[in-house]
C-alpha cells in the first residue's frame, strides 16, 4: 500500500481512537486535521495514519476497523482501588500487558511441549479459607525460603538485594518475574506507578508477575510479595492498592497481609521491636531502626506497629504522609531510562529462565529468530549480546 494512498476512516473510529489513545501527544494541527477528516472535508493518507498511530499509541490496524471494539483485557474486569472501579487503562499499560501475555503464552506452550506438569501451587489456596500466616508459610516452603531469608550471614539485605533474592527464588520455582519502568525500550513511554505498581497473570504452566520499576525500591519488593500471594490464590490482578488502606477488597487485604508476613514476620517484628525498646527507642526512632532490619518501607513497619497497637494513629498517618512526599520527590528526579549499560539494564528487565528457555528453543529450531527478537525486544545484532549478558 502506497503511503500516499488515501484512506476513509469512519467518524466513529476517529472518536474512539482519540478517546482510548494518548491524545495529549497530538498537536493543535493534528486536532485540526482530525476535525476535517471526521467531517469528511478531507481524507488522510496512509503515512498520516502511521504517524497518528505512533502519537496516539494505538495499533495502526484500528483505523481500518468498521466500528470500535472493546480491547480492554479481561484482567480489568474486577480491578478496583479503594473499592472504586478503575477507568480505562492507559495505552502504556495495555501494551505492556500485551507483551507480557505474549511471553506467558510462549512459556506455557514451551512447558507443554516439553511435557512439564502444571505447577501445583498455582491457585492452591482459596480466599475463604486462607490465613495470612499459614499462606506465607506455604509460600516460603515452596520457594525454599527461611522465615528470616532477608538476613544472610548475619547481614540484613537492603531492599534492592532482597528483591533480587526473592525474584531468583520465584524464577527457580517457575514463576516468571519481569521488571520494567517503560514500555519495552521506549524511554518516552514511562509507566506510571500511580496507575499500577505490578500485575499478576495466572497460568498453571507459566504464572507471570510484572513489577513496575518506576515504583520505589521498597515498593517493588512489597508488590512482588503481594503478587506471589495472588498466584497462590489463583487470582489475576492489576495492583495499585496501598498497604495502609483499610477499605480494600478482602483479597487485597489478605495479599497485603501475606506480603507483610513474608517481609516482616510477626514473630521477628515483635522481637526486634522489643530490642529497640530496650535500647530506649520508641515510636519514630523504633520504626526507623526496624526499617534498617526488614527490607520494607517505613510505612510497612509503621503499619505493623499500628496493627500491634504499638503506635497511635496520628504517628502512623504522619509517617504515611511524609513517605509519600519523599517518594514523589525521588520519582520526579529519577528515571528508568537513566544511563548505565544497555544490555545489563535489558537483562534486568527480563526473566532469566524465560531467556534461557527461549535461547534453547531457537537453537533447537523450535522458535524462529524473528519470534525471539519480538519477545525480547531485540534484533539480529542485539539478541546475541543479550544472551551473552544473561549467560544463556
């Protein structure tokens, strides 16, 4: 099709794509042209549609549909924050979901082709009968974690190292864990942690967790622990609820409690709090001290203290407010796209087990290089270098 060929696009499609797309990226001239095309006073060329597709971040093929469609993934059917329905997801989130579902589909088929059995822990617990402490114990047993796994060689892991450790245990157990703060490699399309912190895609052969790297370091590990609980419950979700909310849905309350138990076990929390008190620390100073022990934010420690009636509500509220302020300040001054080695950044985003399985499949002739490039966001030159970095 010639890029100068003209295409008649129905007015209903124009209204739809400008509603679901990133209209904020359109220039005043773009809006004027669209108005003319909608009225039928002019007709766009293929080249103009290609450019608009890029700006709106919608699939090019949408312009050729006879009528609008609902392309919202099923995972959004029950998504709420503070018990309120979520509005339509951004194109950045939708495109990230699409790419993760493609990876999950590939891993599922690869597992079936190799005769792997379904993973028994996926959906093995039911919300109605689940106890947070017992569910956390089940998760630790499956992942090969001790209760104090975040303490190694008498050294408490920082949140980023604890995240890496927990992620590796997930990967070893067969859970795919992906991490990114942008859409693919597009540094102009950052993922908004206010929209979502993480999501879990349930599959008995290839359960997948995606973590929004744009979130804080402490936020990432809590999200990972939270999504692990969702896999045990067999319930997909887009996570954005705050741990401190008291009006979350029952499943979110449970998953937050499980995450807290995995990262700040109640028995250890009580022991560390008593030790802090013995040193003369109370309230803020005790919370600060325990935040150096457990790989979580001050807010999570404060919530543990509040639930145990060790601090009053006003102290907790003040810590939540100050933490939110500090996080916003940090978020505005940092970016996932900042410097560093491209391939190390790339490999940190991808699940290593996925890359290793993909590389083996390509070598066996079961998967084409074209599919491998598509799934990893690489090309003929960068794919081999990625494998070198990962060690696949």
